[in-house]
C-alpha cells in the first residue's frame, strides 16, 4: 500500500504552559521510558555495584531518561505524517498540532547531547557509548525500517534491550554472561508483546503503510508463530540466572517457570484463535510479565 497523502505542516497552537509541559512529557513515551529505567535499575542491583555507588545509579537513570526522551521525541518527529493516519497516534502532540516541528527537534537534540555527556561525566564512557548506540539504532535504523521491512521488529528489540546493559556497566561492572542473559530476556520478551500489539492495530498499520508482520501476512500465521516460538525460547533463557554463577534462589527458578508458562499459554491461545480478545490477553500478560520477573529476580537471595 502506498502513501498518497501530502506532507502535513505542523504549527503549534498556543496553549497554556501546563498543557504544553504535558505534551512534552507525552513526547517521551513515559510508559516505555519507565520500563527502560526499571531494567537499568535491576541490572545495576544484579551486577552488585549499587551498595558502594548509590549515586551512580541516580546518574545512570537520569542520563538514560534523557536519551530515551530524545529517541522517542525524534521518532515522533520522523513519523509525524504516518502518526496522523492512525487513530491510536493521531492525537500525539505533533499530528494534533499542539507542538511544532522545530520545538520537537530542539527538544530531542538538546536531550540526546545532554544525556550522552551526562553519562560520560557521571558514570563512564562505555555506558555513554551504549546510550548513544541505543539512540542511533532506534532513531536511525528502527524508525526508517518500519516503512520498509518486518526486520524493524528485531532491530527495535535490540534498541529496547540495550538499556539493561547500561545499568550493568554504569558502576564499572564488566559485561559478562549474566549481563548477556539479562539482555536476552528483555530482547526476547518484546516479541510476544509486540506481536499482540501489531495484530490489534494491524489495520491502522496497513493504513499508514507500516510494514509489520500482520500487514505482510494478513492471515496472522507468521505473527502467531513468532509469538509462540519466541515465548517458548524465553522460558529456558529466564531460568539461566538460577544456573550460572552466582546463582539466584530457587524461588526465582519456580516463579520464572510459572510466569513463562503462563505467557506461553497465552501466546499459544493467540496463535490458535487469532482474534482481538486473545491478542489483548497476551498483551496484558506480557505487560505484567517482565516487571514481575525482574522484581522476583531482585527479591531472590543468592544461595
């Protein structure tokens, strides 16, 4: 499907400052940013450096928040025309005309520079580099790919998982097998979660000419297959923290098993039914799944 609309012009209406501040907050996609910050904090505690460097965690969270805000804002700047074509995004600040393009561009530019410099000065250069790489993948690779190929999904999942490595390295901990396992958990989790979302909004994605799995394959077979297989792979991967040194407690092993099997059951139901109800059930379960898993990981004593 080709896009036949002309490029829209965005001139912000003059609104009261409280409303404009809310619009700037919406630019940052706060729910997504909050989950990224949770992964940063969890990685920092699992890496074990927080007790000796508590203020470094604060700095890591602040710098990551700035970079995440910039990436989300510039993503919306680049997608302002397609956002205007979809009901779920048409009321975002840019397509709705509440912020102008230059305001968003300045906000994004200042945020990413401030975030990278802040991380370099307050944590270390590796964490700052990881932040910059995350921003570049999300803005310069993932966003353009959304209108070209379904490979945008794994690319976006890489960008979504790198912040957990930032939390790991911010206090000076070296990247090791445990860090790779945490990265893999966050990376794999995004597939069943996003496949459910993509199915729910498949018609809007098609209308905006965004190349998602259910747009390319309207039958949903590919979408359901990816949700099931990657939810299945996620189960043994989440058990690895209980098996590698230093291991976490048996409570985590049991909880991770239950959480993973529940999500896998929902993914299988989605694959079998391919309707909006099963997709929304999988989406809700996946939203609860990752934070719950990370909380249990933190709460599990070392043995």
